[in-house]
C-alpha cells in the first residue's frame, strides 16, 4: 500500500474528483479527513470508505472562512494523531467574463479557490512539518493555462493556484514538503453537470462537444485524476516538487 499509515486531508470530497481521491487514498492505506460544504454528500463519502474497510472522518466546512479552514487540519490531529498529505481540491466553478463579473462574483471565486486554498494549507503546514515532511497536491485546471470565453473568473483563480504551487514548493522544500499540482481537462463531475445545464445541453451533447477539445476524443473520469494525485502524494514522486501534471487527454497541448 502506497500510503500505509499516512494521514491525508482531501477538500471538496463530497463528490467528483475529491471523492475519487479520498476513496483512492483509503484504498492505498491512508486514514482520510474529508472536507466539504455539502455535509450529506460528505457523509456518503465517509460511508463508502468505511464500507470498503478504510478509516475516514468528515469535516463539514466552508474553506472561505478561516476558522473552518483551521478546523480541517485540527480534525486530522484529533482523529488520527497528525498529518502527512493535503489535497486542496475544493473550488467554486464561477464563470464570468471581466465585463460581466460583479465584485461579489470575484470575491466568491477568489475567496474559495485561492484564499481558501491558502488558508487550508496555512494551517496544515505546521502539522505536516511536525511529521518530518510530506506532500501537498493542489488541484488546478487546464483552465489555468488556457483562454476560454466567459471564464475569466474561474481561469484567473486556477492560474493563481499554479503560481501559488510553485511558491509554496520553494518555501517548503527545506521542510521536506513537496508541493505539486494536477490540471484536469474536462471531467464529468457535479460542476460540469451544472455547466451543461447552464448551456442548455444534455449530458450526451456536452460530452460529445467537450470530447472534441481533447486529443484523445473523450472526456476524463474522476478516478483518472485521482490516480495522478495519488502519484504526487506517494513516495513514488519523492524527487518531484513545483511540478504541474496535465491530466487532460492532450487538451492543453493541441
């Protein structure tokens, strides 16, 4: 087991990529703290992990609130005695052009995707240092490097995650903490479901359209992103930090 006896936090774990990461980590032996604003679905994630023989606890939280961000890491210490791995996956999928975005739109997407991510990391770092080091994986997006119509708010936040990842990696290398990011392409999640509904498309119509943007002519699945996150979290990536792995079926290179 690649994460045997390690303790991990996964934010945004009520569904989609976050849930897939939590389940994958538990399969590999980690004890997992799952966090999300959606308490009922978060409890379902814990139930899935426990049903498979794993260990997990839930922290219903809004990472845009500093005290909630702090509570997540404290739960890892209180429940499992420490912290080795942090996966910053929680995000808001607010999509507007600069012309159309309001101050509230910007404050929401930056408050969750950038500041919230930073706050969760801030309170996790001391606990990871106490274990002699570990790994932080930030979930970015191909949207952080691509231009997309009416996506200025979301894309700006994910571009910030890429830069934050490199800065964190530099600051934390002396503490033996590796910091990397993964950038998914189009993946079927609850967030993308809201997007195709907003566009007036069916799931099949959106999937066919989105597939055309990828070299591999299909969209991704949450477990495929989770496998990449697992790699960065594990000792198999022991000499990798400040890296970004595109998990996008070739979308960003085409």
